[in-house]
């Protein structure tokens, strides 16, 4: 039995179109938009909207590259499987383990702050206890069935989306009617009255691209869902085409409303911009509402991280790039060993971070930062190899082709190179560029050790 048919037999196609739509959308909307947006705006000014538009176009190309392969061969290993098939064993090993580790670190970060949000209402509960409780709950959800995971993620994403829509609608009312502003419409002058649309020049716009691209991290989760989508040929293209413009509407819409109501250099001085706007409208429970939203966002990120990591380990095991036990699937179609292994490692990491804060963890975050760029770069390179391996007739049969191929692929690669160059210039991100090659070398050594041990067994 081939790897592809084996995987289709074992995993259950329990994710419907609405699940995939919200999983993709929710994956790219994290706590950063609710709390960290004011910092991003202050570093760039109103031109941050243009940065999101540029970054969104590149993400669209990356997702279309992934979509072309996912629709042609819908498997849960996603880009790791495609790299393995089109480029060889090590690229598959690199793509899979790099993505898995990236999401482990993201999961660690999100899980570690859950307790802080719970303390907003219940200050006497230890933060580690709250994190442990959510870890157990989300792990059980992922073990029961993929359909249950999809339902949880659907409603988690709905909470985030409703909060953003509420911000945009209330903000527009404030801009045009003056509600919450003593009846005086704020207008749009704040977009250019405080140093212009480019207060920090083109340089500010360029440097903001680094932060913008990181905020899009998570959209590639669509590719992971392909192996369990009930109709991947229909749902994957629809999700990819719609999620990018929806994210752009939410990010650009939310940030645009914030910068229109408040001067960009004063935004967030008294806390989250979301709380400021809701409070101005006259909603006294604004802080509590936002806390509930960011708690949902953090749990959602952990839920998606655990889901994707279990599937990635399953795919790596089928390739022979991970222990065979990780390929084990329950009767309900869940890669149970992969989910449990990822959950256990996340727990250990949170415990270590509790006892050794600010030491190892800062380096892990740096690896996760560059790992995201590696993921996207590998997707584009794999798609180029994938397309070149096809005959003219096979290309004609592709149901979801990469637009403007190959120009769009090369533009995306050039953009990734630009982001790495910008990171090397920026002090806060320079460590990630240094660690990146070291991280790839570590994976290469691990791959060689794995190959050596496999030969000894034979």
C-alpha cells in the first residue's frame, strides 16, 4: 500500500468547508492584533496599512503555491510530504521538523500566557494550574476526533472575528457620527496630520514588513487540513482564496479604524486600542470583554498548534523521518501518539520556562521566528520543483494552479530574501538570522544520524 493511500485510509475526512474556512482565518489572527497592534503602528505610522497590503499579496502567492500541491495531492503531511516527494529525503525532513518545532514554540508561548488571562478574573489561581487545565482539555479535544477539533476551532475563531468586526463597525460610527466622541465626527485627518502617511519614510515601511509577515504566521495551516477535508478539491481552493482577503480586511480595517480615531503616535497609551475604543463608546466591561477574547485567541492558537503538530509527526513517520510509533492512528482517525508527544513536550517546555525564565526560551523564540521564513521559502521552492516535474498534459489537469507562475514564485522568493536582509539589519531580529543557519545544520546532523541508525538496523 502506498504512503498516500495508507494515509487516506487511516485519517478521517471530518473537516467541513466551514471548519477549514475558520481554521485558516483564526490561525492568522492572534493576540498580537488585540494587544500588540499599537506598538506596530508607533514604529511605522499610518503606512502600516500599505505594509499589510504588500505582505498580504506575498502570502496569497505562498498559499496558492501550497494550494496547487494540496489540491493535487491532499495529505496531512502537507508541505513536508511535498518536499519529500519533489526534492528528496532531507528537504522533507527539514520542512516537517522545522514546522513542527515552530509550532511547538508558538504553542509554548500561547499556553504560558493563558494563566495570566485567567488571573484577570481569578487572581488566586496559580498561572501554572490554569495552563495545565487548558492543556489537558485541548489535548482531550484533539484526541477524541478531528471533527470535534474543527468545531472547537470554528467557535474560537468566531469569537475573534466578531470582536474585530465590532471594533470596525463601532469605529466607523465614531468616524462618521461622533458617537463616543461627544457627538463630533473624528473624520480622517489623523491619517496624515501627525507627520504624514509615511512619518518614518520608506525605511519605516520596509522595516514594518518583518512584523507584518510574522503576523500572517499560521495561514499555512490550510495545507495541514487537506488530508482530513471532506472535499479538499472544493474546500481548499475556497479557503485559500477567501482567507487572504478576509485577513487583509480585518487587519487593514481594524488598524485603519484605530489610526483614524486616535493619532497614531498616541495610540494605546492607556492600554489596548480595543479597550480604548469600546470604552469610548460607553461599554464599561470593555477590559473584561477583551480579556475573554485574548484568552480565546491563546487557547485557539494552542488548539491549532497541537492539531498541526500531531499531523506533521504522523506524516514524518510515514516518510520514515520520525519513529514509526508516531504514525499510529486511533479508531477515530486521530494520530494519537503524535498529539500526545507534542502535548507532553509543550508541557515540559512550559515547566522549564517557569523555572528558567528568559534563558533558553529567548533562543527558542528566535528559532521560531526564522523557522516561519524557512517554512514559506520551502513551500515556494517545492512548488517550483513540483511544477517542473509535470508534463504539459499534467499541468493542464491541475485544478488549482499557481497564478502568474513562475513570476509569482520568484517574486515571493525575492521577498523572503528581503525580509531576511531586513531582519539582519534590525537589532531585535538579528539573532534569528544568526540562529537560522545553525538550526538548519542541527536538523541536517539529526537527519544524518537518523540515516546512520537506519542502516545499522537493516
